[in-house]
DNA sequence: TAGTGCATGTAATGCGTTACATGATTTC
DNA sequence: GAAATCATGTAACGCATTACATGCACTA
C-alpha cells in the first residue's frame, strides 16, 4: 500500500491503543490537530485501506444496538510504523494568517501595525489557555514522547508571547 | 469579489511594490513560503480576479520580444488590504512531520526516540542556515515589519534548537 | 550554442474539508 | 423527553500542487 499523510496519524494512534474511527477523530482533535489535522472523510477510508493492507485488524464490538468497530495494530503494522519513524524527511508546512498580516503590516499606520503584534500575542495566550485546560492532571499519565509534544506546544506559546512583547518594545524604541 | 487565502498574499506583495506574476512567485518562495505557500496555479488566476475587481491594475511592459505584465495596487486595493489587516481572525494550520514522529516515538527503543529529537534539531539548524543565506546584507533594507517576520523565523529556529537540546537532557536525566 | 533565468499560463490530479445522512445510547 | 455524545460513513466541493507547454533573453 502507498502511505499518505493520514496513514501515520491513524496507524500511530492505533499503535498507542486500540481505537474506533470516532476515537481517532477525537484524539486528533484534542491532541495533534495543532500540528496535523485529519477529518472523518480521511479517517474512515484510511481505516479500510490499512485493514486491506493488513497493518491493522478490525473487530466488531457493538455497544447494545449501536455498531462499533475497534481496530488494533498488527505486527506488520508495527514494522511499517517503525520504518516511517526511522525516516529523516522533515517536511514542515504552515499557514499562519497572523504572520502573513504582520509581514504586510507596513501598509498600516505604525500604531495599528503594533496592534497586530498584540493580536498575535493574544493568539498565543488563547492557545496556551486551551492547552492548559486539556491538561487537568491527566497529562502526567501520557507516554513520555506524547508528553514531550504537549510540552512543545506549551513552551512554543510561552516563547511566542515573550517574542511579541520583545518585538513591540524594540520597534517602539526604534521609532 | 470573494477573497480567498491567496488573495492577500498577492495583493500584499503588489502593495509593497509593482510586480509581475513571476516576481510574486519568486517573492513567495524566498520570503513567505515558510508560513504561507502559493503556486503559479493560484497566482495567475488570482491576478485576473484582482484586476477584474479593480484592486490591482496591470500594464503591459514587454522586455524586447518577451511579454511581461506589471501589476500595481489601486486605491480600492489598498483599502481592501487595510480592511483585511484590521481583521482579528488568527487561523494557524500546520503540518509538522517531525512533531508527528515525535508524538509516536514511544513505539521506538528509547535511544532511537531520542534520535528523533536530534533529527528535529537538525531540521531547525538547516532552516536557520537557509535563512541566514537569504540575508546577505540586504535584509537591513527591508521594511520594518517584513524584517520583523524574518526575525521571527530566525528566532524561532534558535529557540527550537535550544528546546530540542533541553528536552534531550531532561529525558536522559529522567531515564 | 547550450544552459539558465525570465515570463505566462493551464489541465489534470490529488488531497482534505464540509456538509450531510443515519441512528443508538447516555445524561440531565 | 430533550440534548449531548457515540458511532459510521459518503458525496460534493474547493483548494492547491504538479506537470506540462511555450518562448524570449542573457551569459559563459
């Protein structure tokens, strides 16, 4: 099978523990959507592909009259996942509308342009608030590297807030 | 006209100075592709749309027998740009394959997982190298907020390198 | 004269989101 | 009994990239 972007998200989450498609979507939205999003329209077809390839195994496990299919990883799936983890490609794509605005901020009066920096600061602050709300004591239970990535997000926000303040001061001094 | 993602990239670059489609593509690739990419397949159709809307004005300015069309911003275009700049939406989407790997790194033996942190460090280092190569003295001539975003990229890389080292030390201590 | 850069475009393809459809179970 | 949550899926749409086509100008 030809792996795509969503392959590793789905396979990786199932490797952590057995899950339904719905579980996967929830995990994506709460944990990793900040650096890799995925929608139902990707997840359910991908589960089929992964099962056809023998990398995961689905088992029907209905709850009452509600259908439910739980997927777990196979040895072949684990091998494939480790192969990808060993890879060295380090593609980063981002679209950050606030950076884009900042880039063009010279079109504004100076004070309004500084306002964009404060807007960016606010964006970081809100994101940090959201992250802290996620971590109600449960964070400490996460596997070490899941926790590392959570820390990355928190540390990045804190760094970003300081950076915005520093730049605002610098630009005021220069003016 | 209904603005899309690429609208502001094109309009903003033309607001900085008059440009051809080819110029825009070059500027995107050297300056802003780190936080907002755009391809020919978006840029040329968008130039049409913007001209139809009266936000930019094209003028044929061939070089010898080679056709060439230079676009400049109109007063209406400037107004529209400022309107967008005043906006507060701060959408950030990113796909960072190295963070994704790190998130799933618990599937690896500890030392291999630490290797992923060093891989991320390398990614930051290479990006920083690339950024520094861009700035051969000319950077100081950029408009202040263009320069701010350049600094953001540089500072982010430096922060990221330190972060990777810090985490590696922390995880080694914990183990 | 061959290769690189300037310049304009488009068609095909692929990827991903949005929106919808359906229905059971749990919680308030 | 209403609302939220669990659960599975797909069709339509839109956005973006890739790849290609075309051709002039400059320079080594």
